[in-house]
């Protein structure tokens, strides 16, 4: 996570870098027009930031290398798989948090939501042992190769 936050802060904290990065994204017609800051107080923003970084990883790598900043992690497939897993886990945690915040929730509905997250967690553990992802990120990264889907029988 430190690598991602450091890269995002390097791009967004300086106006010139930020404008140049936005220009790069518009030139390559990227899926997103900008990155998102991560705010520790608003921890739900973490999932959105991770997803943007994952989707824009090639553009971020190109930009950081043009600025003579070490971006070797963004070229390392095992690290990218870990980042993809982190994107998925934080997205699931955000969904669970939103499901549990409803005012008209009954206890069995809340229990069902947390049980489904436990199944996802168990699938994730099997996924890590097999060096595969929790879910396919094809919807986030069209036309790019992604690792296989976890096939858990839990």
C-alpha cells in the first residue's frame, strides 16, 4: 500500500506533475481522467483509489519512469496480483460496510452479509495459496490479461 500511496502523492501533490499526468491520460484515452487521493480519515476512499491505480497502472508506470522515479513494482506480476487482490478485498469490505449501515436491517440480514464476507475471505486464502486472484478484474481492465478466477468450494 505504501508504494501506491507514494506514487499517487507524487503525481497529485505537485501541480505540474498532476497536469502532465492528466494530459497523458487524455492522450492515451484512458478509462479515467484522473487519480484519487487516499484519505486516512475516510477509509472507504481506499478502495476507489486502489481500483484507479490498478486500472491506470501502465499510465502511472510510464509517467513515473518519465520523471526518473523507480516504478519497478508496477512491472512485477506478483506485486500486481497482490494489488489486484487488495483492490478486491477493499471493495468487498466497502460493500459490507454499506450493507451494514442500513437503518431497516434485521439481525439475520446483517449476519448473512458478514457470512458472505467470511466465504469470500476463505476463498481469498485459497486464492493466495494458489497465487490466483479472488475475482476476475476483466471488467476493470478490458483488453488486458488478468490472472485466473478463484474456484472455491466453501
